[in-house]
């Protein structure tokens, strides 16, 4: 391999993306407050990622928590028409602050992933929308990428028949019924799809390695 990249996967307990970069020979580490479930504790930094965001990584990919920012939580942000839940909005603003720390981290190449945010949170414009069905999985789950210095991901395997991975939580009738399509926990549902992780590792590592060195 020509060059080993130092890669931080922030807010990743599954190690799905970390393992794809390791597979290609790169020095990738997951970082999460929780234990890793990916089977490689030797590649896992189990603590708050904030200090790591200031260090000298070639590439940072972040999956910050979305619970209080996501459009899927609209019904809890607006419990009755026209009224906003102040405590939830406060948590949404805190989540935005953390999201922006990830996006403004100290690395030349950065990708931050999140679902569609609520407008009121005021996140910056995203770079790209991707779907699991573009990367070999028979599911839809709208996923947004905010990219710095990186090209958009190119779909690798478009699946024409797919179903929603998660129910829409915005409809009143479904209130309280999470994950009706699959009997999975919230933690399971937020793990990155392997096809997307593979595309990130393959496409972005080649892109970064092929960039011309900075001129003096
Ligand atoms: C939406 S989940 C992302 C899961 C990820 N896609 C995966 O495959 O593991 C957000 C993750 O951020 C972690 N997290 C929240 N705050 C954090 C912090 N300050 N430092 C590190 N991890 C954090 C949570 O523990 C959770 O695992």
C-alpha cells in the first residue's frame, strides 16, 4: 500500500466503518462513549471524542447523535400544533453544537453523517443524500452527508426493490410505535450499513491518497 491514512471514526460503537478502513490497511480507530460491539477493542477509543477532534487525523468521519435534531422527532418537538417543546429544543441546540464541533474538526478531510434535520435546528447545508439501496441493501433510510474536502460518494450497487428500514415517526397514528418494520432496538437501527461503510473506505481513501502534496 502506498500510504497509510490516520482515520478517526467519531461516535462509532459498531466499528463498521473502522473495519472497512482497517481492511484496506489504514490506521483507523473508532471512538465512542460506549463499548465497541465490532469485536476489535484494540482499535476502539472508549471516551468523549471532543479531544480527538483537535488532533492530527488525515480523515474524520463522524456519526453524531441525531435524536433531538432529526425530522423523525418532529412530533416530540411540536407536541401540539404551533407549540414547541422548549426542553427538547434546548437539547437540539446542544446536539447541533456537538455536530458543528465534528464538522469543524482539525482535519483536512471530514464527513459528518446524520438523518434529515428539523429546519428549526438550523444545521448548515448538506453535501449529499445517500440511501442504503444505492449500496447493495434492500432498504431506504435517507441519510445526509456533510463533506469537507471530500467528493460525493458514488453508488456501488443499486438495488431496485427496497422497503423502508424504519417507519416514519412523523405520523400521529404511529405515535409510540418505533421500528414496526423490524424488531430492532434504536442502537441497532443506528449502525452504519456495511455497503456504505465499504464505499466510504474504498472511495475516500483512494481520493485522499491521490491528492497532490501541498505546494510550499
Ligand atoms: C447515532 S449513534 C451512531 C452509531 C454509529 N453509526 C455506529 O455504527 O456505531 C451515535 C453514537 O454517538 C455516541 N456518542 C455520543 N456522544 C459522544 C461523545 N461525546 N463522544 C463519543 N461518542 C459519543 C453514542 O454513544 C452513539 O453510539
